[in-house]
C-alpha cells in the first residue's frame, strides 16, 4: 500500500508517526512498529475542509497535535488544531489560530515545532506560541531582521533552541526559547559555488546538521543530484561548520530514484 505522507513527527519516546493520505481527503495516523518493521494504523482524521494548504504534526507532553493550515481563496487564513486522545481514540478541538493577512497574493508554507512544552507556529513574518496548559495562542514579536516575507525552509529543535533556515538558503538563525533571544548562525560551506542548492537542517545527538544537495543545471530535477554534503555545526558561538566527508556508493543516485 502506498501513502502520500502529509506530515510526520518523532516523539520523545522515539516513536515515529505520520499522517498519510491524499490531500483534501481523510488522513490516517500511522505509527511505525520498529520490531516488526511495519506501519500500524492508529486513528483517522476527519476529512479536511476546502482550502487546506499544509498539515503539521507535533508532540507535546505525550500528546499528538495536528495543525491544519487553511488558506482559502479570497478568505481569511486560519489554523485548525486538534489534540489526539489515544485512550479514547478521539481528536479534540483546540483553540483556533487566525494569522494576520497574508503577504502578497500567494500562499506561504508554514512550519510548526514543539519546544519547551509549547507549540511554535511559523508563517512568513509571523510566529505564534501555543500553551497547552490553558489552550491559548499568543503572538510573538520578531526582530525585523528575522521576518521572512516568503517562508522558512526548515525548522528543527534541540533542547530549548529552535533552528531555522530561510528561503534564500543563506540565512540560518537560532531562537532561544528560554532566554527569548535571537542570533544568526553562519551559512554552511560552499553554498555559493553551484547553481542550485536544496538543503535541510536536522539535529542528531544534540548537534545541528545540514544536508546540502547541489544541482548544476538551472532547472534542477530531484533525481539528478550532482553532489551531496553533510555538515555539522561544531561550535555555534564560533560558527564552525565541519564537512563530515560522507562517502556515498557509486549507485546511490540510482537507488534513490528507484531506477
């Protein structure tokens, strides 16, 4: 059985959950069984309303939260959120978030992460914070230099820090939720050397990593990656990125594209 993955998360217990199904249709919540190497159905979500732009899935306090970002044409954007009650197998409605008016005439992607017991929702120039204890959303004040008029490509969490990468591929910054402070991080090595770059941040064993994939053509194809690099940020205060010199097999691209 093939699924279209709409969202995924890894919980504090290292359980892997995905929301799968066709866009606009009913979604299934699946959990990965490590021992038996298979996906197991946990629950189903109600069919989405018209105008659904993006799904997010996060875990806070042992509970899963599904955020659905709606951006209907000629209507107000909003975020619908549900909390999954595993014992009763029910999705409980949470407070609805109404982001500000969209920037421009396009739909921006959004990101949601869980950090420090709260949920952070990010969309272009806006950040919002949700407190599960009182079921309330709060607007956050961003410094002007961290307001991105398009979208954030990647957002990941390490302890009390949220790391984000901007759309132009050169802006990486960190938000410290404990001290409520922001700081820039250096760009990863060799970013300007090639015509096109696709990158993703991730955290492994408490350290920030980035996967960089380069394409030489001006119109890159996802199955024609020319080079891949994995770097780790050894010292965020000094801004030192180290290339891990990952060696890939000669036929790795064929295996990736399924040829």
